[in-house]
């Protein structure tokens, strides 16, 4: 189990790294670490639960299907994604780790 959200960070690889920090009925908190990953072309997340996510380090482009343009996220930026709101990650920083803290809830 982690003691610090930034230490240790996983080494860059082909996949994003997801790590559950806390799980309870109706609630899951996870750390996501990206190194240049993006959603595959044409792929949209469509989750049954809501998600609140804050970007802690790096940068990313997040697209919500009902919005005309992507949101560029920088450290400290957060967004709530309602259940079944289709969304995708357009890009993440390829020069440094992008660290997300995601709270999934019913």
C-alpha cells in the first residue's frame, strides 16, 4: 500500500498504472499514473458510477462527449464526471508522469 501519492511512481511503460488506495461499498479511490497514454481512437469510457478526478502532476487533455472541445488539465484542476457521461483522455504529458487521483462513487 502506498504511503505517498508521488513515491514511488511506476516506471514509464506502454500502459497506464492504476492502483486502488481505498475501496468501500459504493466508493473507490485510486491513483492513476500516465506517461503519454491516451484513450484508443474511437474509444469512450462509459462508467456506471460517477467519478471525481483531480490532476496532481503533469498535464492531460480530457474530452467529455457533450462538450465541443477538450479540457486541458494542469496540476490542481479537477472535474466531476457523472455516471454514463461518455469521456476519453485525448493525451497525457509524455515528458513527465501525469498523476491523477480518482474518486469513483455510486
